[in-house]
C-alpha cells in the first residue's frame, strides 16, 4: 500500500518538472529559429536569402522550391544564382561564413498579395582569402508574395544588383532578336553562360598565368603621403586609398563626403574609384574628417575643371570610365598619373601576380566597345598572387567591399571579359 501511495506523488513531481521545463524549451526554440519567425512574410524572405548564401558555403544550390513559385520571373533569378554558384564551385571558391542583414523599406498588402521593398547587405569571408572580410551593402530587392493554402510564396523578384546585368541583357536580346519565349531565352542563356564559365576555367587551368608580359607594379607601399618637391609632387599612398575604400565602399549616401553619381550613361563606380585615387594622393586626412572635408571644398589634390568633384558633382574625367583612363594614363601635367596595362586585352593576359592592391581595374564584356565598370583593388598578395580569386576589389553600383575578382570576371563574360589596370605613380598638384 505504501508503494501505491508513493506512485501518485512521484508522478505529480515528474509532471511538475516536465511542465516547468517545457515552456523554457519552447522559448529557446523560438529564439533560435529564423529572425522573422513571428512574421510569415519576413520569414519567407529571410529563408530565401539564407538558402541563397548557404549555397556559396556548400557550393551546392540549396533548394528553395518551397519558398518560390515556379514562373518566368523566378526562373530568371534561379538560373542566375545557379550559374554563379557553379562558377565558384569550379574554382573551389566558397564562403566560410556569412551574415545577412535585411533593411525593410516598405511592405504593402493588397488582398492575397504582398509587395516588399528592401535593402540587402551581407558580410562574408571567402575561402581563398581567409584573412580578409568582404561585404555587400544596400542591394535593392523587390519581392511579391502570394498567400495560398495558409502560406506565403514568392512569385516575383527584382533587383538592381549589377552582377545580374549581363545575364538579363543576353536574355532580352534573345527575346527580341530570336522571337523565342522568355523562358526559352532564360534556359538558352543559362546553357551558354555555363559553357562560358567551363571554358574559362579550362583555359586558365591549362595556361600558365605568369608575369612575363606584366611588369612588377611600381605603386609605392609608403604609409605616408610625402611631398617629393616643393609642395607640388606627391607619391601615391595605396594604404590610405584602401582605407578610404574600406570606409566608404558601403557607406550610406548620407554619410558620404562626396556626391553619388547616377546618370543615364554612368553609375557611381568611377566616382568612387576617383575618390580612392584622390585619397591616396593625400586628399584624405585619416582621423581628421574636418580637414578632409575642407580639402574637398578647397579642391586639394584636384585639378580645377579637369579632375575635380565635391558634394554637388564631378567633371567627366572624374566620373566617366573611359575619361578617367584616357586622362590618367596620358597625363603629363597636374593631376593623377597612371601606367596603363592590358588595354583592349582579355583578362587572362593580365597576370594575377601583376595586380597589386592600390591599382584600379576597368572591365567590359566583349572585344570591342567602351569599358563599362571601374573597381579599386583593396586586397592582393602582390607579386605572390597566383590566382584571380586571391584578388579582392571594392566598388560602387552595387556597393561592395572586397569583392572577389573571379566573380567580377565571370559576371562580365568569363573568357569574354576584358580587364585593364591602372597603377598610380608620383603626380603633381598645386595644393
């Protein structure tokens, strides 16, 4: 009888322990779930980006069919993502870590449809450069989701990310010239781009990328900007230029010291590169923002009406891809001076070992036409660099710090990517 009396007491004690533990366990589970578990719309979008970047960790595309409806629009973004992951996988370039931040600008509901506008940022580290942090900032995305069967699914995606431009342009050209459906154009473009990437990897794997035709860079590694003449000749401090790039590559427009250029023919990429050049020649006084802003207002390390910019805009030599190259590589007067290399040549004629941090690089797709994009090299192993994925560049439009050069090459057509570089040398300025 004693045993029977003890059993209910024991059971009650156990039940009390269970009920005291379960709520805490459930709370911990909720906290450890996705950031937006309490909001089904944000949860879907958060999971979409989580899958997106996990694919770069594993180098296998994470299936998001449960989040995204299959249609013409979403197929476009699915194929572009698959292509990018494939390109990285072929050279074993993965992300070791990543952290996504989503800044929701607007969410609007209309019946069963939800429209979302957000800015996506991500911090990550490449496997090829484990000692360098990389990041992408403020990439605009627009999503439309539909509510069906008690769940939300993405039915439309749109983004201004520049890495998508080449693929999108190819699709549109096929639709207009070949009179095929957009779905067929997307699939055909994906097949072509995939073959381009495989051909690119095959080429660089079978060819020695040495510096025989690429002389060692003459960029100074000085930590100071020292006048070499009487307040007129200045060396180029690549570390100062890199520090400017690190600070302002992803800075909000409200935090930038210069204007942001958006015109029908030019984005902000060359304006940003000119800023880095200006900083390297001593316009940037690190640790003294007041003096730096005064230098901008007084056009210190600029050339009036030739190579100048401020808070209200810049001249063509400052903000145009082609103008900056033509000016800097031929300049014999005041202003930046650069040695140009590999003009009108495919990227593989520019050896990785010739690319130093502190260089500027310009890119285009195809053997003819104008160069369309400027970036600033913020990480390399200098002459010890043996692979393109050991070079990191920073840019505006889209805003990226330490973007892998390999990803730029593949986004510009692989073997059809043309790169040229500028290395900066002593230059004269009146102030």
